[in-house]
């Protein structure tokens, strides 16, 4: 099983004109049903196939890469007071769900195909998130080779800027992808994700539905925010397939201005209470109208970039299990008090907590022990030790300069013989590793030694 987690396999990707047409048909069908009921929903228009150069027909991933992306995406998910295992478990519980077929396409394992109905829905949603994050990183990395791509929960970011009243609006993206370079304005892409265990037509319906979620966030001018939408098909027979579309636009850039310059990321972010609604320009001299949703306009761009970058950093600290550092980077409305326990990660003090050298790199973080198939295994998640020192000291600017400069230098191996299990290292310096638990022999007692 551990070897399977490290096995590279192709992940089928569908993104073509036929898919875009099928989604348009699903949109028209749903809009007709809504009109009959006297309701409507605003959707992202112009969803189209991705350029072949950005995705092709497949990408190569190991299951452990997908679980790393999923576990990190859930690191600020507030799934339990225990944090650590409660949130890391979101990815680790799928350690036996994916079957990487050598020289072929990845598919669901026999075990994953036989789970109960409610858990099946959860499985499709969460595995869909993992594949969506992995593909978004690949797509945007190819589109912007001179920039770094960071993924973060949209909900956690948005808590810092919109009142609880606006949270009643049911549509919003699942993730933001921040495409950035040190010292320059970032570009942010809303991302919506879904998954199912049915036929391809379910992906058409899901993509139609998720088009309303990406439309709910505007960054910059009206109707100019680029986005990505994904639906992962997890069939009982055949390879899993990620169906993907995108929308172009000139927006998403968080430009600074003399009145609102870019902020130092080392400084504390603050909450804002932005008035809900998306501002639609009006013809001639009429007052602009407003649609339900969330809108980042010019005077909020520098603030939004500040919050996005620090929330990304909080997610890295949470992946390493350091609540005190997480609290440093979140605002009160984002839940900083939940992590501000006054207990810093042991690696920042005089006693080391969990520290391992993986693929020749020292990492610090948190580990968990549990059973898989009657075997005790340990999973370790962490951050490169030198980068963790920057995070624990509040040096976000320095951390981002370091990971930007190290792009392309991290090891690509998915198995560490010395560790004895699968290892995934991402360019943000995070690592996820698993192995059979190595039981330590107890020292001899006075009786046994006698």
C-alpha cells in the first residue's frame, strides 16, 4: 500500500469544446427549471476549454501528491478542536482510496468503490478538492512560469472582509489561487470544485452549478475575473477523470496605487467590513447597480493581497501543527483565537517535537500514529526547518522570497528509502510522509537485566 501511494500514474483530464457545450446545455436546462419556479441564479459566462499547452490529455501524479494537496487544503478547515489529526485526517483517510495503475490511468481502489452512501458523497467531494488543487497548481504554473502559485481556502480568506450577514449568500468559490512574485501585485483566481461517482453527464451538471460559485467573487472590474472550475468523475469502472473549464478576463490583479500601496506582509492584517454586493457599471450617468456577491475593488486590493498572503502562510503553519504561528497570521474574524493557545510548536523552543530528515532535508512538524490494515503507521507533516524558523519569527516576506528562489530545486522523488515510505515535498517547503511505525525497544528493567 505504501509503495502504491508513491507510484506515479496518469490522471485523465477532459477539457474541450464538447465539454463546454455540454455544460452550456446543462446551464440552459437548469435556468429553464428555475424560471418556471420564479427563481434565477447568476453564473460565470464564457466557460471554455483550457489551452492544450496547459493541461494536455493527462498529468502525472502519485496518489500521495493528491493526498498532500488535500490535507494542506483542509489544514485551516476547523474540523475539530484537536486540529492536527482532526484536520490532517481529511487527507490521510484516503490512503487506500486510489489505485495508480502502472503505465495507465489512476482509478479508485476496490476498497473505495465499496463504501457506504453518505461517506461516498464525502469521498467524492474531498477527493475532488484534492485533484482540483493539484490541477490548478499545474495549470497556473504552466501559464505563469515566472511566478509562484499558492492555494488557500476561499472561505477563510473571505471571513476577514465580509460581515456575517453577507455570509448568508450561498454561493462562493472553494479556493483562491494566488499567483505571485515577491514585491509585485498578485493575481487571484477563484476556483470551484466538485466530484461524483456517476457518469460524465454528472460533471456537466456540477460544472454548471459551480459556475455560480466562481461568479460570486469579482476582483477588479465587473465580469473580468478569470477562474477555474473542476468536476472529478470517480467511476466504479475505468479511470477517474477530471473535467475542467476556465474563463478568461483582465481582472484578478491586485494592483496597488499611491493611495493604497502594497503592504509589508510582515505586518499584521486587519478585518474589514466590506459592503456585500458586486457593483455593476451603469450606462451614462446612472448610478451603478449591485448584484449579490463579493467584490474586491481598487481601494481594497492592497488589503486583499495582504490577507490572502498571510492566510496562505497560516495554512503552512497549520500543516506543521504550530497553533501559535497560525494565530499570528489570521485576523480575529478568521478565527485566530482558536489557535492562540499560548503553546508554540516545540521546534521553536528548546525541545524538538517532531523532526525528521526526509530526502536529505531537515523538516519539523507534527506526526500522527494510526492503523491501516491492522498495521500501525505514522504520518508526518511539516515544513523545512530553515523555513519554519522564518514562519515562527513572523518573517513572511523572507519566507516567500526563499521559496520563490528555490523553485525547481526541491526533490521530485516520491519514496525515501531511509524513511521507508512515500514522501511528497511541495515548493512551499511542506512535506507529507508515511511509513510503518518503528517500535522502539523498551530499555531493560533491573529485573530483566539481572
